C-alpha cells in the first residue's frame, strides 16, 4: 500500500527520537539558559565568522568609486520611537550599556547613543560599520572629519557605539557577535579590540612599526584569527583578545603579496603576480594540497571569497576586457563561469543604454544566503538565481562594492553610503547616507571604514 | 527568574528529543543535530520573541533549526562528503526508518540539496505554511514552492510515497520563481 509522504516523514522523526541516546535534560536546560542569558547582554565566549576585505580589493573599489561619484543620497533619520517594540508583554530588563555622547558634525548621519535594547537585540541583519566624515574633493587635499562606529538595525536605525576619530584610518576587520566585541585595524600599524557595551577600547596592539597589513576573523571564545604581515614576515595565527599569540598550528601562512582565505574548512592561498597556474592553491583539512585550475585566457584573477557552488569566487580580467567572475574548484577541477554573456546581456538590457563606455563593470561579488550577488558600476545589483540573472536597478545609489550578505540581503556600499538590498522584495534600506555634494565638488562622509552584517 | 526561563526549561524537558530527531533528519549526524538544536534554542530565547505556549515555542525553534541548517550548509558548501559520512554516536535508527521504501528516510532526505531538505522539513515536519517557510529561510514563496515540489517528487520516487493533500502538494510554479 502506498503511504503518504507526510506520514512517512513523521514516522521517521518519531523513530529517530526513540533511537536517540539518553540526554540529561536538566544539564541541557541549564546550559542553554546560561548561553541565552549571556547572549542577552553578558559577555561570553562564542562563535562567529566574518572576514575583512582586502586592501587590494578596496583599492580597486576606491578607484572606481572616486571615478563614478555622482549620485544624490537622501538622509534617513533614525527614531528611537520607531525602534521595534521590546516585547508585547513589556517590562523587559535590557542589559545596561555605558552612557556615551553622540558625535555631531558636518556630514555625520543622525544617530542616537547605543541603548541596552539595541545592544541586546542586535541579531541577524544588523550591521556594524564605521563612517568617516572627512571632506573630500577632486581638487584639494582631504579635510579630516569625525570617525564613528555605528550599530545599525535592519530598519536603518543608527546607534553610536564609539567615536574613533583619534585613530587615523580605522577599519572594521571583525565582529564577535556573541560577545559584541569588534576588532578594528588602524591603517598599517595598530589593531584594537572594542567592547560595544562600554564603547571602550579594551586592548591595543602596535603590530608593526614600519607599516604592515592585517585582517581578522572571529574565532570561538575570546580569540581571533589574524592574518597579515609586518616587514614581509607573516603574522598569521590565533591570538587572544589582548593579542597574545596562541598558535599557528594548521594555519596556512600568508605574507606580503600573499592572501589566504577560508572557504569552509579549506584554506586557499593566493600569491600575487604569479602565473595563473601558480596563483591559487587549496589546503584541505586532511593535509592534501591542490593546485586550483586557473581561468585560461585571463591574465590575472583575484580571490573574492566563497562561491555559491562551493568553490572560490575570483575576479578575473584580461587586457582591454571587462572584469568577469569565475568559480575555482577546490579539488582542482576546471573553473566555471559565474558571469556569463547572459548576465552581461541582462545588465545591458536593464541599463536602458545608460551604461558607461566601458560597458558593465562588475566590481563585487557576495553571497547572501542562497543568492549570489554581483555588484556593478551601473546602479544595479545583479542577483544570480541558479543561473538566471535578475537585475535590479537601484535608482538612489551607484553600487560599487558589497560587504557580504545574509539570507538574501546584500550589504552594499557606493561612494559613501551604505545600504542593504533585499533580493526577494527589492527593498533598499539606507544605513549610512551621505549628503549631496556641493557645487564646489566637495563631499563629506563615506562608509569607508568597513562594515559587517550580523550572520 | 525571567519569564522566558521556565518556558525554555519546559521546552528542553519535554521536546528536546523531538527537536534533536527533527534536526537529525536534516543533518544526518546526531552531534551536528545536538549543536544545531542548542544554537537554535539559544538564538530563539535570546532574541525578542515571546512565546505563548510550548507549541508556539517549538514551532519557532523548528524554524530556527531549518534556517540555521541552511546557513551552516551554505557556509560549508561541501556537504556531500558529510552526508556520506555516517557516524552516529550510540545511536541506532528505529526499524521504521529503515523499512520504508527502497531506501531509509534519512538517506533519502540526505539526497536532497540542503535548501530543499529544509523546505520539506518545515512544510511536513514543522507544519509551516509556504509563507512561513519562506520567511524562516529568507526565500521567496515561489522558491519555496519550487523546492518543496522538487523535494516531494524526489522523495516520492525514492520512498515510493505519495502526496494527496492539496495543502501539502504545492504546484510547481510556471515562469519565474522570484
């Protein structure tokens, strides 16, 4: 007799439950309760994973952004009263966070000081970002402005976490979302950890006196995976909050001109200015090392991060050609295209003939849940849904880069502003706006300090 | 004691095993299922959600489990190797699991892509509507319909089952899926 699928699945779950070993539910409940309490506001070890983008890629973005700046960016004013209700039952004891001033000044977005509620409820889709209100111009030197770290809700409500103006060029490298601790790298010299609850820098480390490079990823507990170099020597390893070296066992080391990225549990090492066949190597956890097949006709490719198909997404270019994106296989199989002629055709069709002379320039690639998004220099975000490109124009901003995504939402930046774009609804939410540039060609402010979206 | 704590303790006491079983059908690894359930419980009870009943809380946690499962699989991507690795600590599946159809149910589910598996689990094991499933997994409803349709077709082929309930037999959408 044929059975109903729902009955079969229900029976399978019930049978699985019966076959499970015994659990100590008292201990289990205590453990879960303790973790939930900590996450509601207390400091606690936890897990997370977010990586900073590379200096090289940012350089390209900066170049493209500078060249194409022209869009007007409306300001979204945050409102505490617009914040989500803390609870339908009311009387919620949000954790206390330290009082802090709200930085005001030309070019800075409206914001309120971080609240206990925002601190405790920051979850998937919330964004941590640094805004730099430095005045910039095509014709004169920049004029230093305030630099502020904001926590921003998915609805665009901004909460000031800390003023970082005393740091020259702070870049948000990693965010431990369980403990609410940020790791920030200042230019090429200093790394620091900052506690969101207190708004204070908890540790500072001058990792290179001569100017080096560092990026970071959160690791379980009070540890970070730091990758970078100083004077050509790699820094790669696990470090504690106070920047004490713990270990580099199992970590593929990089160095100057070498980038190492994690793709799942595989580490990919990219060496700059090597021949394509020598550029990418995959180091699997079982110790095997695989030379990844290059993309044939392209003179150079640059690693972007994990791809939707499980490999490494790379940005490739050939002389006189548009940038294209490819998936490199971690097991040494042939590269497969992410951008295709269909993708480019869709971009061109959506552009209505307004594409710049060089055609569609694809500047960024991000995973956002089960979607992969290409960011183009045309004001559009291209989302690839299993091979079928969907182009969504964004009339407000010119997109240049993405900082990642979660669940179909892409965190996108342009020349200054920062916003999210939802693949399903097409809705954009402005997180960090910039004012319209004046007639003198001077504009203020940019989300240049990096941004991370809560996974 | 905060108001949410008794609800959490009761949910763990009464429904923890069922939640592990549900997660196991997604992960096919008891250790992973335990981690998934714990993380989902923590996430569900550390946010702003307030639950009116155990059933309400369980449904919420089941959605969180499916959502986190899809997220974790996407991060690791290379899940096929994990699916093939069957290492279950002190666990023997019941006879009912092995006896249905040409292959056991867990193996059949493991053959489905993670998103499809999560959609099927939410629709058939968590009684979530298409809209609720789409919300939990941050997919469009069209995509959920397509994934569920794909899952049903594959499972019916592998398990020799049918779906006769119209509510549970989403029609494959024509045209775009967005």
